[in-house]
């Protein structure tokens, strides 16, 4: 997951620093599960809680790293933890 403000800021840094033609992974430093994130988001927005299938023993997960991006662009995430995205902290009326 990545916050829109971080996504835009990273693109601006790529342009400012002339870092064309490079491949970067862009995601927040913290990696909550889909269930953790969407349960918090729907609760914050007063929406029905989602239902998730239990994980299968054959499920595999990847953790994406933004270390190359942070090092190459000297970038520090504005929202390093998706559980603290401001939209999750707002009520549905404020969002």
C-alpha cells in the first residue's frame, strides 16, 4: 500500500532528480495484512466490515521493499504506516 501523497511526492522527486529509466518499488514501510487494513478502513468510514476467506496453507505472500527508492531518491515516506493513513482516522462525513 502507498498513500496518494507519497505516490505524488515520489514522482516529483523522480522528475526533480532526473531519475528516468529506473525501476522502483513504492510502498509504505509497514505492511499490514489486507484484513487488518480493510477492517480498520471500513470501520473508520462506518461501512460494513468485509469478510475474508481464511488463508490457505498454499497461499504465498511477498513483502515489497522500497529501500532502493528511499536510498536512490533520499526519500522519506510521509505515511510509512498504512494503518495511520489520515483517511482511516477520519469519519465518513469528514472524508
